């Protein structure tokens, strides 16, 4: 059963890792990038998830694990991955960057590589982040998404030369919705961690008392057994 589950997960990760290759089909790529909402809310997460899945696949191979050990030296406690992901999200929410990705081949290549690399690094680094750093990263990313989304919604004119005003507004609504989802995730994580910490501290306080009570009971029993 475990082998089937592992093989199923590996197959899904492989499909997700290879999913960006579908953009090599010009017709499909034109459909995705012709709409601002599909471009930002569909293609960007797809590239990020592809890098994340590729990192998960590499963890299954011994040689790749050696590479990841060297990578972790540059990604101390996941800070490098978090910084890169924040920078990538900030850059590709700019209207000029979106236009460059559509009009300049090097801009399109930078878009693909940066989102994929951000997913690769975060897949391994987020588990090594401190709780405070992780919550700050999620909150900062949510703030950027909400700010960009509100700007897209409230802008009286087109900010991107290649997209219509209605599509721009729908994209802004999608970005704000994504920000709300991230904030809910951060709030849920913030509530659970203190509860776990409190229960751990209570357990730590109760444990010595239980230990002392057990020792007292044992010593009392032994003293009674020694009496004639």
C-alpha cells in the first residue's frame, strides 16, 4: 500500500514538473498569455509548482540529495528561498515586466526560470524556516498581492499595453482573493503554534510533579517494606 502511494505521488510530481513543457505549444501558450488573469493567476503558479515538484522528485535520488546538501549551505534556514520568492513575485506583478515577458524573448525566459527556481528553493527551504520567518514571509507576500490587486482594480486606465481594462480588473480581484487566502493560512498557523507551545509547556510543568509524586510513592513503599 505504501509503495503504491509513493509511486502515485511520484507520478503526480513528475506530471507537475513537466507541465511547463505544454507552453512549448504556441497555440496553448497564446491562449494562456492572451488573458492577464490566466497569465498571472494560472501560468505563474504553474511554473512555481513545477519547480516545487521537481525538487521533491530529486529528493528520491542519492546524487540529488548531495546537491541539496550543498544548496542548503546557501539557503540558511530557508531565507534565500523566501527572499527570492518575494522578489520574483514583486517583479512579475509589475505591468512593465508582464509586457516584457510577452514582447522580449529574454523576458519570457527570465519569467520561466525565476518562477521555477523560486519553487525549487522553497520546496526544500520552507520546512527549515523559523515560525516567525515563515509567518512574515506569508504575510509580506499577501500584502504585495493585495496592494497590486487593488492597484489593478482601481486603475482608471490600462497599466499593461497588451491587456484590456476589464481583464486587468478581474486579475486584480484574483490577486486580492489570493492575498486573503494567504492571510487566512498565516492566521491559522499563528493560532495553532501557540496552542502547541502552551500544551508543551503545560506538559513540561506537569511532568516534574508527576515524577516527584512517583518517587515519593516509591520511597514510601520501600520504607514500609523494610519495617518488621
